C-alpha cells in the first residue's frame, strides 16, 4: 500500500533524448532518499538471511540486503481463490487502455503485483467488485509515477489540476474533465462507470472522500520533498497516514462488498480508530520493506539530495542510531499499533453487524496481506526497472507476541487510539471500549 518513488538520477534530465523523455515515467518508482549512503550494506551473493522472499532470479548478487527483525503477525496470510483471474483481467485492463505500452512498461506494471495485493486484503470478496479495486491499483501505481513523482512538474498546480479532474470523474463519469489525449482518461472513466453500476451511492461517496484525503497528503509530501523537510515523528506519522493511500484502499474494501456498513458503525470512534490503525501498520511496513530501495537510490544521488520521508530514515538521522537500531524502533512502533488494533477489534466484533464484521476481517487481512505482497513486489527489489534483484529483503520468522505494547510516548497525533473509544457514532450513547491500561504501557521485548 505504498506510495514511494524516486526516478533514477544517474542521468540529468537535459541528457535525455526526446524519446526517452516521453517514456521516462515507465522507469519511476516510489522512494525517498536520505543522505545516509554510508549505512548501505553492499552484499555478496552468498550473504545469509533467515528467509529471503525477494530479489531472486538475478545472476548477480544484490547491491543491498535489508534484514528485517521479527515482526508481530497474529493472523495467517489468506488469498482470494481467483487471484490468477484477477491478475489476468487486471493486466488486460491496462493493455486495453495503453498503460503497458513502451519498452519494459508491461513488465513494470506486472511487477506491481496489484492483484496479489488485493487478493490478500479481501480474500472473501465478490470477484467482479474486487476486480475494480485491482484495476484501480494497477492504474494508480502508474498515476503515481506520472503525477506524484518528485521529478514530475514541480508546480503545485500540475498535480492538483489532475487530481481534481480524477476525483470529479469518479463522482460523474460524464463530467468531460479529462482530455482524450490524457493517458488516464480511459481507465479512470471506465472505472467510474463500473463504480456507478456496481457500488451504492454511500460506497461511492466514501471512496471519493478517501481520494480527497490521499491527494491532500500527496500535495504535502511533494511540498515537503521540495523543501527537503525533515519532519518530526509526530508530524511524519500523521501525514504518512494520508499519502500512503490507505484510506482509498480501505474504501475499496467497502466497495468489494454488496452491503453498506451503517453510518452509525463506520463512523464510531472505535471503528475509525481501527481503520486508522490498520492503515498505519501497513504504512510502517511499507517503510520497512521499501528501505532497501531508498538506500540503493541514495548511492546514486548527489550529495545533499535531501532526507528520506521514511520512518527508518527519520530514526537513523539521529546521532548514533545504527540501521538495525532504526529498524528495531520502527518494528516496535508498528507492533504497538497492531497490538492495540487486535485489542479493539476483538471488543468491537461481537456486536458488529455482518457488513462491519466483514470489514474488520478485511482490515485484519490487510496487515498480513500488505506485508507479504510488499516483500515480493518487484517495485522494491528492482528499484528503477532496470536492475532486477538489486535489493533483497531478508525477513525473520514472524512473532506470535508483540515486541512492544502500550501507547508510544511523545506521539500525540495517534495517542487517541489508546483512549476510551465509543463503539457507536452517537456521543451520548452509553458504553465504549476501555482506555489502554497505563500499567502495561511501554512494555518492550527484552
């Protein structure tokens, strides 16, 4: 569920031929980079790891190996039974709309493994409805490369102009706001038409609102990159929650089901907290499995290229913090959030309606599905589309217990997740979930 990219800077823009310039977007990918090249591990082909699920298939050993610590996953990895069909139809959708044209473009699109992403998030969903989400994911990865990349036009208007046109087209497929020559006109209009045919008005409104949140976050991210901002942890987490595209992803969860979740339930503070916590765990895991790609690009950037908008990079920017220390701190934070998610989910579920129960199931599947997708996706092992296997993510066996629990100190932006949480949207309704017990706060492994 990640939205990270950096274009290969080994050649300046003025060195590209016009033909290369016209297809340069096919070689983009999500990542930001910090000036911490000295921390990169240059691995030999026989570098040991406990479980390697990515970076295989290259005749040359990886340039970078990232060893992830043990991470808490109290759920199995489940996948939709029609994952192959979802992929086949998703790639056909991209071919039909010309988004696979150009040298290496189809391989780049295929490498996103967008069907696997949503097959792991919504393993019980209606196939026709889920296909919309898969097609959206394939399209939005290309959209990120074209419109959200830090080397896309730097003026704020270029991105915002396209964003508002996409949003209005989702609301009204006949709005006529996307020019015929725009590469996103065909796929966005078709998705909007299918959305209006299959989804309820409530589901459509929630999806459009989620896109507004995402594009607001991307606008912040673009400005932060241009200013070479190194945000504090609290600022970073609150904005990361927006530009990771978690909210539109979770809105597609609702579209994938026929029945609406009642407003009284989906707007309840406890359910809203669960939505945010699931998105945050996915965002932090994205930061972990995309970190090697950032190091790979950092080796190829000029000095002073700017800091990484990445949790691991923010930790490592502190004096004396090693890479493994930074990885460990990032894992501890995501374990805290996931432990609270499980606690709140288990208290909400017994009284939830059937549509809400299915949504809670999908939120749970997202945690494991996003991770298993991320350590397999080519976007993170082939950083620029020309170096397959350049990065390897070596994972550890999953942990049955969290490495840390309790509200994290000094991050007030997410602290409300550990407060008492009403289980209905009515402020006057009795009952609610208890606050996190202070006596067990800040409990860490070891």
